[in-house]
């Protein structure tokens, strides 16, 4: 992997559990602000059942609004200042989460999604609760999603949910996670993100698993999607970085998290904390502008549409 840090900002993960409907225009405005600030990789939307995730029912419309005339979708600032992206052509990567072939087809049809993300899990219970799939269903869906992505010329990102264990007593081991990663790669995944879905992992466990997956999946980008209590987040980031991870998912303000977490304070890693910790470690960071305005905007969204504030 490159030594350059890739930050994947995750407003989709932050928004999907909001109880009050958030207008498409508001989502698009926030995404535009992220792009202007220098974020080159955004987990922005999902293409799943509106009944299951009503907050994401308008993903196509959000992307239409995002692509309004006057918006420099190729990345940059209105005043001509240089933006911050590690892609050679400076194209913003919009990631859309899908769980089946139909979702992948919807993502491809927008023409505005560069990568589809597929959540796979070594926890049978979580697969059933999160996306109503058996392990066999999930493997079949993964293969179909990989085929759609390949035909559409878009990338596939594989997410391993419950990668660090689960609260259900389902079997878990490092070798099972490695096998899941290899399955995702065989289906076309160009990147793997290990998710500490309910914030169970200790820093030592984060470091151990990241190291094992990177050793087994040489040549594939390996990242983390960590959840934690605010006071425990920096230690997990440090452990992942010191084990070689250079791809980090985060959400400004620490907004969002997993509804299955047993601790209400467990949420996404806050982007502002992530950047501070990585800078302290001497990491090669993308040139993202100060986040004060986006932190305020995130807090206002939480207040207005019903998310918890950490």
C-alpha cells in the first residue's frame, strides 16, 4: 500500500439512522461542502430497500442535486485553490453501499458512483439482522454485485462487518476474517475495509487483525471502519496505523454508528480526531482544509434531524 493516507468520509453511515427525514438538498449541500474542503473519497449514499433504510430512499436524487451546474465535480475550489486528492485525475470518489444486484444496478445507472461497497460478515446473526441474508445468500449477492460493477466499469469495495468479533456468540477467528477478505477479493474487490461494527475491539486486537489481513492480502488496499467511545478512538487509530493501515473511514463530529452497539456512546471515529492523531504520528495526510465549519454543520444536522450528539 501507498504511505499516503486515504480518508474516506462517511456521511451516509452518519445519516442513515436519523429518525427525521433529511431533505436531498441538505444532503447534497453537505456533500458539496466536503468536496470543497478537500475530501476526495466519500461514502455518500446507499442503494438499499427504502423500507429498511428510509433515510437513503432518495440517493439518486441526492446525486442529481450534487451534480448541479457550477459544481466542480472533478474536485477543487471555486477560487481556484488546489484541492486535496490522492487520485491522479483528481476525481472525487463517490461510494454507494449495496447489498444485492438490484442495488448495484441502481448505483451504476446514476453514472455518478465510482465505487460500490458491499458489506459481508463472518457473523451469521448480523447478516440476518442487517441485510436479511444467510451466508449463502450473501456470497451469491456478492458475486452478482461484483459482476455488475465489472460490467459498469466501477470499483468494488468489500466491507467485513463484525470483523473484530460479535456480541451474538457466533464463531469468530482471525483466519475466518482473512478467508472473508479473500472471498471479497476473488469477487473483484480492489479494497477491503475491516469494520469494528459494535466497537468491541481493543487496540491490540485492531493491530493484530490489520497486520494479519495485510500480510494475507498483499497488493490490496486494506482499511478500517472503526467504531469506539470517544475516549478510546485515538488508541484504535494508532494501533491500525502502526500495523500498516493507510485507509481510514471516519465521520465529522463522530456522528452515527451501529444501531446494534450495546453502548450508546459507541459511534464513528470523528474525522477531526483522526486527522489530529495521524498528524501526531507523522502520517502523510491529504490537504484537507480546517473542519470547524463542517463540525458545526454536522452538529446542526444531528440536532435538527435527531441524531445523538457525542
